């Protein structure tokens, strides 16, 4: 009895067989099979018929490599497996073998559901063939064990097709049954990989943007106002950590508080055609046009710490500046029991940070017996230090009870000024959080309260949604991250360095501001 494939089966297998013919020609060092295919369109069908006969004549490859059933027994599983295998790069060290394999994009590519892809990948991970480094397939590490399984299977499959080709040749020559025209030499996994890899695009549909590239190859750029301040240092370190974890390289430029310079730097970064651009603005309004130009150039652009007026970026991850200013003022008002005189240090040069002062004034409107009797609009590029600015206010207004500062640097300067002038009854508040601020608060200085931002979480969402955008999925226009009211009581036990990671502050019992 001779088995013949149906027309439907022949059409379905034709593309695969032709790819294998090309690969076999590479192994054999010639193009004889491709040339024969041009002359004999029935060649693939003949090879398929013999391969099916071999399959039923105890050449069932899945019995020899049962690990393949994780993939081959599921819809589009074999094609997805080949895609994974083709993206493995053995030249990289193990920590760098991360790829972007977003479930939604893969599902669309192969005509299956996202849940189907997720279950398939998670099954392979449970068996030790993959390491899932980020949710949704954004970062997957391919283990060598997966490559071994695929290449073992493919070496057997190549041998099967080579025997099928030999049978076809024998039939053409009129050899008697049972004489397959000689057995092929063994085909190794490395040979299978080298010969079949060029044909992967023929076996699979055209890939999406990120599917043909490992996440290690993604190029990200970060534009920051400054690198020498504690909060910015923590933000930059977070970008480095998260990009390294999710995959990609990161180029960082520092504007040194110069908005014009930051505009020029953004233009230069856009000209380098990164995969995505992160912007932490010196002043959102000033750099708005540069951000618009980045978006218009087709660069996925994401803002950190504040939005850019007049333009719509892919996503903005920030904190509630108005709310943080309000929380700090609320602490002052309650500690003064609703009556007193205060000084304020503002950061009007940045539109977002200016909103902190708006929040402070809103709270004070509910406390008519608390008045601002001195204030200064501090310039981060000016010659005076925060300590000098506060000392001037304290000398001019000896009846000041407390100092509200728009950022921790101002509160640290205020603490130094209060100590220098011996005004120990005065206290100061700040906004930002971080190790330096925490040490001042724990140490019993005049700087006694801050609003701690979750810098790492803020950055995480930026990088996360950059990967989502590159995977052709939606990203939220605005993300408001949690911030926490911190005084000496909250720092009575050791604060872990990852306090600003998702959920850690809540587990520490810190109080979220509204």
C-alpha cells in the first residue's frame, strides 16, 4: 500500500519541503535539488510521500525526541519554536541571551491567541528550556537545552528527508524496492542549524520589528537635566538597571541645567535613530518643541517626571507634584497646630516642580493663621547656595517658624542654615526622598520631613512601555506613581535600598500621600 498526500497536505508542506531542499543543497555543497525542483514540480510531492511512508515505517521522530511534543503538539507550536531557535545567539554570554518575544505580536504573526502563546512559552519555561525575565514575553532567555532539543530533532528530520530524497532518486533510476540508493551520512545539529538558518524566513512569515532582534540589540537614549544630584543619580541608576534587565543599551546625555543645551542634545539623539527616547526635562515648556520633533521623526518618545505641554508623547511616568507640595505643607500646618509664620523656597524654573508650590498654597488657604512671610525663587544655575538663600531669609525674618522647600536640596540647605545660625526651634521639609534625605531626617537635623518618590517604579514604567510600544501594543498616556510621607518614625528601622521598587514602601508601612 502506498500513501499519497492530499492536495491540501501537499500545499501545506510544499513551502517547508522547498526550504529543506535548499538546506540539503547547502549540506551537499551544490544546488542539485533546487535545480531539479525547477525542472520537476512534482519533486516535493514525491519527497513528502516517501517521508510519510518512512514516518509510518517506524521513523516517528517525536518518539525519538519526545521533548518536542511541548511545541509540536500545539497549534503553531513548531513555527513558534523555530522562531525562538532562530533568535538564539551562542556567541553571547548567558546573561546577554535575552530576546524580545512579546506574546501579542507573536500571536498575531502566527494566527493564534495571545493566551495560547503565553501557555506555550510558560510550559517551555517549566521544563527548563526558557527563562522568563519580564512579563508578557518582553524579555526571555533561551536556554542551551532548548537549542539541543531543536537541533537533535532537526538533524533527525534532515536525515529523514535525505533518505526520502534517496528513495526518490532510486525510483527515478528504477532500482529494485528496498534499495534506497545508499544511506546518507549522519547530519549533526550544528550542520542542521547552519544549513536551515538561511531558510527560516521562508518557513515563517515576515517578522515584526522586534521579533528579528534580541532585546540586547535595542538602542535607548536618555536625556537628563543633571547627573550630580542625589535624586537624579537614583533615577539614572534605575534606568541603567531596568534597561539591563529588560534588554537594550542606554546612551545618557546631561544638559547641566541648560534647557537650550538639552534641546540640542535631543535633536542629536533623534538623528542617531534610537529605538526609543526617554526625556527627563530641565523645563517641560522650554523643551516641548524638541520633544515634538522627536515624536514627528517617528522615535517612540517617553517622558519622565513631567509631561511636555503642547505635544503628545507615547507615555509619561511621573509623580503628583501638586499633591507632594500639598502633603509637605500639610505636615507643617499640623505641626504648627494651625498657627505660625513660614518661609518658602520655590523651583519656578521647572513647570512641573512649580506645581509643588501650587499644592503648598492650596493647603495654606485652609489655614488662615499660617502666613508665608519670606520666600525665594531659587535658581539651580545661580551662584547662591540654598543655605545662603535661607540664611538671608532667617536674618531678615527672625520670627520664621518653619521652612517649606520644593525639593530636598533646599531642605538640606535650610538645615545647614538653621544650624549655623543656632535657630534650633525651626524645622524644614522637602520633597524627593533618597538616602541623603533619609540620613538628615534620621540624624535629628532641622530637616525632618520629606515626600519620598518611587524613582525606580517611575523609571520601570517608562522602560516597560517603551518595549510595549516597540511590540506594537498600546501604552497609557499618563502614569502617576505613588509617593510617601516620611518622617523620623518611618525611618526607625533600616530602609532597604529598593524602597522605591513596586510595593516595597507599602510593605514597610509607609503612608501614601493622596
